[in-house]
């Protein structure tokens, strides 16, 4: 089965005995064990969740899927693979919540992290220590849109007996399948492209390795950051249109990137689909298309928020990956938890804008941006 067919059919098989084409939402906290023993308590198992987990495993070319109440719920659970004394090498351009959990929570449990620019694979090798057990990547990264060579990264992690992880939220499994490139564990914020309609929070882990699934399944139940059956149903519904949505996100993003690149008020556009982007050739190799996310830098940094507040079709808001275009200012919004020194070191300047290009008519988006930029 090909991607779009799997997205619609895996986990969505008609329900017996009614034949309902759309899966039911099992709103139950517990199960009668008189005639069955597989289902005991809903933190551990829920049939709507199981359907979504099967669907995501298929879309990522994985074997096992596990779903959570948020992306951070998935990430926290993944970090239970580490123990006191372990070390992780983490992309320096990561979602702010990942930086926060490594530097303010995991450090209190004796787990150390080194943040490196993963476009420099020598720097990754140099950061590895004898106690390194995890290599944590995003590609493209949030918000600088760096593209990491996932095949090479997976090989480095494997050589050092460390678990390679890729947060695939920005690309979605339609555009990029890290497990097929040798990555051990895929992370998703389902809140974004998988849900696709800005109406649900969720997270997922997908893997092939049984030896990772077993402890993570245990931790899913033990930590308890599980999604509601209704939220699982919303994501299952959202995923059915993932392929067509992603194609339109890419069409619009390509047009917007071209427009912004030629605008006199814009200093630089960071979009992996532009030949001027340093990760263009790696993105071409490992992604189907360059995606719906981009960042750009305004020449007049201090006036960035004034420009963003003038937008009409595009909404000034955090989050990404929904049908509606969202724009935000990382330095004061999504990445505000980073200390000023870290913001500067990562190039998250006053003029940097992150844009989640939606699936509205691309012409309306370009007109709106043109009006706001003046
Ligand atoms: C790349 C990435 N990973 C993880 C997360 C966390 O996901 P959630 O907000 O669903 O907890 C986000 C949230 O913005 C994200 O952008």
C-alpha cells in the first residue's frame, strides 16, 4: 500500500459487527474482564488509541506506535530511556521545550546534554562521550530551518551505541521517513501537521526496534501522559488528508518563499526548498518536498512585531502545521524560555520570524504579507 492509501485505511478498518466505516470513540476508563483480558484499564490501552498507533506506525514505515497527550508527553516518555550518568547530544536549534526539559529537569536527574549544530557532523562526533546514550535531532530544525543529514547522523549514533532520535514534526511522515534512514526513534507533536486543524494536542513515538518499544510502552502506562480517545479520533481523521494538505502547504510555501526572497524589507529567507539554502541538496535527497515551514529575517528587527500585527489573513500565534497560516516571533514567543545569551548564540534575532504557511489561496497570503511589510 502507498502512503495516501495507508493514511486512510490503516487503523480505519470498518468496525465489527456494525460495519461502521469511521472508527468509534471508546469513551471508557475500564473494561469488563469477564470475557476478555487484553483490555484492562484505559491508561494502558484504548481501542481508538490502538488504531491511531497502528496508523502512525504504518505511515512512518515503523513497527510500533505509541501516542501521548502532547508532543512534550511523548518527549518526556522518550527520555526515560536514559538513566543517571547518561549523556545526550542534542541539536542546538531545537524546540524551546526540549531545551527546557534537558537543562531544567533532566539535569536534576543526573542526565547531561551537549547542544551542537548538527549540520556539522564533525561537531556531533566531537560532542560524543563514552557515556553518550542518545543523539537527539530535528530536521528541519525549529526555528532556523537547518537540515540535518539523518542517514549520517544515524550512523554516528549507531557507531557509539547511542539511540538516534528525530523529531519529525516539521516534515511529517509524508515528506520524510527517518526510520527508513536508520534513525531509531521518531517523535511527533501530533498537535501540528498530523492533527492538521489546530484543534487537538497530542504526541507520538514511532519505532522499529522491539527493545525500544518494550520499555517505552511500559513508560507510557507508568507515566500516564496518554491522549483521550476523542483526541485520538481527531488525529485519525486529520491524518486521512495529510498527503493532500502537505502538497498544498508545499505549493504555498514555495510561492511565499520566492515572494519574500525578492522583498526589499526582507534580509534573508530560510526555506530548504530555495537553492540558496545551505541544506537544499540534503533536503532534496531526504525529503519528498521542502515543507510548509519557513523562517525569514526582517531588516528592521525592532519593528518586527508591528509588521506581524498588521497581518489580516495570517494569524499571529504560536504553533504550526494547521490548515490556517500562523506566524510568530520566536525571540518573544515560542523560544522566550531561552536565556538572551542562548537566543543570540542560536541566531534567534529580533528580526527572525517563523511562518507556518497554511493551505489558503497562496495569492491571498502573498497579498497579506505585501500589505503588512509595506
Ligand atoms: C518541533 C516540535 N516538537 C515538539 C513540540 C511539542 O509539542 P506539543 O506542543 O504538542 O507538546 C513542538 C511544539 O511546538 C514542536 O514544534
